[in-house]
C-alpha cells in the first residue's frame, strides 16, 4: 500500500477509489457543517431571544450582528435592559440537520392550499416533462445525427442550420411556446426539446464521425453496402458512445427543466422551490434541490450500470 | 556487405522452372493493366501509381514489396476497390472491378475486427450480408474459426485476443466469404518477430489447403521471399513496377530455407532494387544524417565502445 496517491494517469486500488468517492461528498458536507454548527465561523446575524428594551426587537427575530451590537451599546450607555441573542446564520442557509428533516417533512407536509400539489406530485410532473422533452428530441435527433455523421450530404444540409439554431437560447422561446402551445406541459416540453435537440444532432453526428473508418472499409470488403453498412456497422459501432452521449444530454435536459417550468403556469419541482422560497422555508428549498441531485445521480448510476451490461465488449477499453 | 558466392536469383532448378511453367498455364484471376493513380494536393498533382501491369494466376501467392512511399498500400487498396484510380483497368476473372466487394477479401494491418462482435459474429458478418440464414452462417463461421485454430475463442471478444489471434480471426473472416482473391496489406507488420514467423507458417498452411490466390503487401524482404511464388517490386516516386521476380526457392517452403543460396541470392537482388547502392548519395546524405560529435569526457572510464 505504499503506492503514491498522485501518479499521473495511474489507476488507484478499488479501496482508495471508494474512499475518495465518499470523501467527495463528505468534504462539502463538512464545510457546510462547520459553517452551520461552529458559532464563531461566519454566523453574521443574531437571533433575538429577549428583546430587552429595544422597541422593534421581537423574540426569534434575526438582525445583523452590527445592528444588534449597536443597540446593546446604546442601551448599556443609557443603563436600560439589554437584549440577548445567539449568533446565527441567515435564514437562507439552513443547517444540515434541518435540511435532512425537511427531506422527510417536505414529502409529508400537506400543501398550504387545496389546489396546490404535494411534493411527490410536483416531482412526478417534472420527470414527465423531462421524459417527453428528451424522448421526442431523441426520436428525431438521434437518427438525424447518425445520418449526418454518415452521409456528408445530410451533414451539409442540416448542420449549418443546427449550428446556428443552437446558439438561440431555449428560454427565449418561452413566450412563443406559450402562445402556440398553451400554458400547461406542452410549452415546457417544447423548451426542453429545443434545448436538447440541436445539441443532440451535433453531438451524435460527431460521435458517428468518430467511428474508425477502417471498420467501414473492412465491412465493405466483406460485401456491406449502404443499409447493411449503416445497420450492421455504423449503428452497433457507435452504440456505446451514443449511450454515453445520451447520459450527458439527459443531464442537460435537467438544466432546461428549471427554465421550462417557470414559463406559463409554473409547475413541478420549480414551482415547489419558488413557492417554498416565498414562504421562507429554505430548508425545503434545499431539500428540493438535493432531491433533483439525487434523482439525477441515481439515474446516471443506473444507466452506467445498464451500459456495462449492454456493452460487455467495452470493459477492456476502460480497464 | 560481406561477399558471398551466390548463384543468380534467376537460376531455377528444373523442378522450380517446371512449377513456374505450370503456374503460368493456370487461369488468370487478377489482371492489372496500365493502372495509374494521380491525386491532387496543394503542391500540385502527385502520381502515386504509374502504369502498373501484372497478373496473378489461380492459387498463386504474390508479394508486393517496395520502399516506403512506393504506393504498395495504395495498390492493394485500389485492388480492393477502396480507392479510385485515374486510368487503366483492374480485371477480376476478366471482369472490371468497381468498388469494394466480397469477391476480394482483405486483411488489414490494423486487424479491423468489429469490437462489439464476438469472434464468431465477426466471421459471420460477411455471410449474413450475403443473405445466409443465421444457423447456416454460424455453422460455416465455426468451420473457418476451426481452420485458424480458434474454436476455443469463438465466443470471445476481440479485445480478449492477442495480436496474432486477432489477425487469424481477420483471415478467417475474409476467407469465410470464399473470395476469389485474398488481399493482405502488411498484415503481420504490427506483430512481434516470433508471432510473425508463426503467422507466416499458418498462412502458408491455409494457402496450401484452400483455393485462394493471395496478394500480400510487405516491406520485409525475408517475409516476401519466404511466402511468395513471385515478388512484384515497386519503386517510389512515382510508384512503378521495377521487376517481377520469380522466387527460385523450391516449394513447399520451410524455415530452414531462410539460409539457402537461392534465398540469399533473391534477398541480395531485392536489396539492390530497394536500397540501391548509389541512392544514399543522391538524396539522403546531407538531409537525413546524424550530426554526431564526440561527447564522451576525455577521462571517461570506458573510452571507446570497441
């Protein structure tokens, strides 16, 4: 076990890898905990416990530390009853345990109004929007990308326009999408589609072009022509890279989700987050953000695991 | 070079001469007539191949050899149909060749096995494309895999095989289509010397036992002499045929012939053609030479390597 931890592009033992993976989560959590639980780190505000003789102080109120100290000085000079309080962080930075509790209570708390949705309903709605946006985009984008990567004619016919269109920010189409598709899920799906599709065509086309041309030549000497070449060599040849691209693109689709859900009738997880922020339930806000991260990471891990089963011949390339 | 008393490479024993006479009576499989290929670059048009003429007879083994840049790879790729040519004709069984096809099998230096297919599936591809049913294709593929001795690895993926094994799969894959001719572009170039010698043995063994004509590109003189009936020697800039040598080493070949007088005589001739004595003074000397000065300290313990 005396191997160096830092050797350029040398593999680590699996124990070290696991350890470091855990540490990558532990470290930020540690920083968060330090800031939250060690009173002399940051804590720029004071939570008033007893208002003393300050008129506008109320128990439980948060005031800036400088203001609090000033008031104390003034009162002390006048010999009046002093306010007391404890140092605390602003309301927008809840402590880890509060967020952990919120992770549970956010699901179990009934919505404030009858027509509002439970958290799990909001989440389901978000996942649905992502799914349809990404699915519809892939349905056209992947075949088009493969064709563009295979045939120069298709590439020249599509890619210049796609290249132009991908610089148009998807959210800019928000108002237009609402005007055309109404205020519910359809415009949101459209935004995710626009955000994903144009990148997808280019990424897939590039992946297709990266296929070793000598494999195509070999297949041609074995008698493969257009369709055979496409279905027996190009598609299976890029399948594993394509799968990896899709995993990355799915991540992008999630970033467009937040914008998409803001337009028209606000809905889904974004609606939940903005609503909770309005009520100043920042622990719930953090919980919701964490949930997005957890869903994203879990999906990716499952897809990675599935990928290893789907493409067993890839294992050597990685090892 | 030490001077050895060698016969002329043109001297053929009666048996060898008789074999060549019979060989030339066999039907012509591949005929190349006036093949010329030029391509345009930024510096103007370059002639890669110039007026190449030769023909191969059924079950003949032809090696193509030449200095780097002589266009031997271009030649074989043109025969395979992977590259266009400017003028001339390539005839397979008397019919002109256009584009790649399963009647000309090809083995590349880079293996080019499909990494997502097992050994068996790699060999099956050509058969599938020819419209053979799955079971028939599988059965046939297994026979070819058996022929190259890889039955145990039929269900392995290419990445699990050594270089030599990969190239055997590539050979089996090309042969499974039962092509008229097998084109091999420096197939053993990436292998180590021992594996390469073994592969040469396998290849001769396969060639003896099936009806296949081979055109084999190499830059290794020994390999060319050991394998070939005839050697097509190209020269560079432009790629032209220098000589078509009939190898006087008797068939069947075995490694002990590597030091026989006929073998050495042929090798000397190839050396003359490919590395002509005057060539170095013409272009190489000033442009491509080490600029060495003595960099050993005066008091070095080992003063000279000699």
